[in-house]
C-alpha cells in the first residue's frame, strides 16, 4: 500500500511540475510577442524623418506622382460625445492602422474668425488677429465721395493694403452717420446742397429721395470696385442709424404692423412694408443685397411724397453682414431676401443684449449655418465676460471686434475666442497598414467641428483636405487631395449637445513604381486663398501646420 501510494504521489507531482513549466513557457511567449510584434509601438517607430514641404504642403522635389481620389461621401453621424476626450493611441493589426489623435484644447487662430483688434492695436500675448476692421472715420461717405461723380478710394485702399501686409483679411463699413454726439452725419456737402435733408438731431432724413438716390450711386461704385476681392472678409450693410448700426430713431423709425403680422405667420410680402421709413430701410438694404421696387415712395426736395422705381444688383460675391441694434424688421427683411447675409450686433457683453437669443432665435438659427455671426464689444463699463460668452455660444459666433475696451487681459480674450468660429478635430483615421506598389489603399477619417460655427466660403474660407505619405529619410512624398465638404462640418446645435461626426472613406490606387520602405503619414487642411495649412484641434502639428499621424509600410510585390 505504501509503495503504491508513493508511486501515485510521484506521478501527481510530475504532472504538476510539467503543468507549471507549460504555463511559464506560454507566459514567456506572450511577453515576447507583445514587445517584439511588428504591430507594437516603440521609441524607434516614433522617430519620424524630416521632410521638406513648402507652405502649401507641396514638396518642390516630389518624386512620387499624386493620385486621384474619389470620395464615397458618407452622411454625418450625430452620435458623438464631445466630452469623451481620447488620448493619442494607435491600434495596428496585420491589415489596418487606426490612429486616434490627442485633442488640442489650446487657443489658436485661423483665417476669417476669432478676435479682431481695434484699428491700430497690435497683436499681443499670443493673440493673433486674422481679420482687420476699418477705422470707419477715415472711410465715411463724405471722405470717399467728396464731389458728385468723384470717388477717392485712397483711404480705404490704404487700410486694405495694410491689412494684407499683416497677413490679414479686411472688413469695413462706410457710414453716413456717426453718433449724434460724435460728429453727426457724414453726408457729403454736395448731396446736402442737392436737397438731402439733415434733421435737427444731426442725422440725415433717410426718407429723402436725394439721399437714397446718391447713396445708391455710391454703393454701386463701391460694389464695382471691391466685390469679389478675396482679401475682404465681409462688408457691413450701411446707410441707416447712428454709426449706421440700424438702431431705432425716435424721430424717424416707424413700425410696420402689417409686415410683422405676415412675417410671424410665415408670410413674406415686401409690399406690406408701407411706411415711408420702412420703405427707405428696404431700399437701403436692397442696394447691398440686390432688389427692386416699382412703387417705391420717398420724400422729394419740397417735402412732397413721390413715387419712383429702382433696381439694384447688389454684391454678388463678397460676404455681407447686416448690423442689428433694435430695428428688427429690417433684419427680418434682409434674412428673408438673402439668407447668405451674416448678422452683426455692436454691443457684446451687455446683459440686456442676451435677449436677442429669444427675439431673433428663429432667424439666427437659420443664419449661422450659412453666414457669419459677428459682434462688436460694448464699452468697458457695460462689458461682462459671462454675458458675452453666453451670447457667442448661443448664436454660434465667429468674430468679435473689439472697438470699445481699452484694457482687456489676454486670458479673457483666450476665454472668449478659443471656440469662436470653426475648430476642426480629427477624431479617428484608419488606413491600410502594409501595401505593395500598385495596390489600393483604404483610407477612412472621422472629423468633428468643435468650434461654435462652420467655415464660410464667401468669407474666403475655402478649404481642401490633404493627406501625405513622406518616405522616411528622404524628401519623396505622395500628395493626396481628398474630396470633402469641409464647410458642411457643423458644430453642435446647442451648448452641451453632441458634436456631429463627419465620416469619409476613400479608396486610393498607389503608383506602380512606389518605392518600398516606411512612409510617415500626415494630414492638413489647406486654405485655398493663401495656400497655407490652417490649425487643427489635434496635437502633433509642426510649425508649418502639417500634422504627423503614423506610418505605412510599402513592401516588395
């Protein structure tokens, strides 16, 4: 019995030892596989070779031939959780590489959006303005049109040229009226001599036929000279109210109830604007947006009311912006006639201005998808950061023009500006990990717009998505132009809501003579106006604006 017991115990012990050895071998093999697999991430794989790229993303010594790319244009998916911030990770299997870039939440500026300094102020503390706004006192109607039929564009041209020299776009308003206590009207003396009325308040009578006729001629000359200039971001519609902000005038502005009743019922009948003041505002807007009226009424030089006809073609290419300072019916009219016209309010930061979200909620909800929402800051004693940010966030703001605040800290500017306009984030990119020359590469990207607004091509924000393969240790590259409707990448509808995802897939045929080796992959969005890359909300960007992703390996056929 004892011998049998000892034999059984020995056999049992032997099998236990054998089992332990097998387990140790398997564990060792697993550790070896993890750290030595071709798909693992090591320090060596992170060292990417330098590549010489010019400002437009094209290498003058490129050897590889760019390939044509066709997009399958997948509809955006609206199920993203913007609060789930992925860290930079790479997943590699035998077929594909999936890369999740790390999000960049720091402030940066991009073309046609963000903070705009007072004229003459310089950039400071890392705040870069990409738009310059005019010094309006130097480009009033009186200055630019000193005599009948004579136009002196030198002041406006000088401001435009200075903005271009600074690498900025230019925006402006030619006004016919400063504030009543700031110098009064800016109507040329020759127009007054022809019979335009100046009221006791110092403002022009906007119902005057002479005022309307001569201002219309000037606006046509302005259009002929500047419409379509790619260096102009936007032009304000002007001609009415203090500083031409379209504010309510106690001595002139009249409420057209018939228009309002129809408008609130979803009916747009310009003929329902029957008051003399309402018709004046309609004509002043039509000069910029284009429009006609065969039964227009205005005040003749002898104060009698006369009927005239007019027809204007308006601006055809340049982005227009309609100021709002209380005359809501003029904003309603412009929006109803041309939804590509942007919106401007010249007192950001005042708590009472936040009521616009309720007053113009439906109109603004239409506008921001097609045209920019622009603000000017209130004076320092009225300006509150919290109120300003609420209005920007709830109206999808793109631009803030500071004209009234003399001392504002850069961190306050960063807080207001970091999400202004568009802010593009590459959430995920996936592509074929290993290729042979002549094979097809599958490429998939998921993009988000984490800003407050989309980009607007009419402002010059016409962008092109690019993908690059740069061969390690050389200047050789493949440049791929990818089809994507970047202006259609929308931000979240409301603060705190999910950010829509924009997913695309492409199939790209590689050149037959593609050299074998390791290629670094990069991505960029190019501004077609300047040829330069814009900044993206991901880490890994170089000084030129190109963002390194991962690698692709090309092997022998």
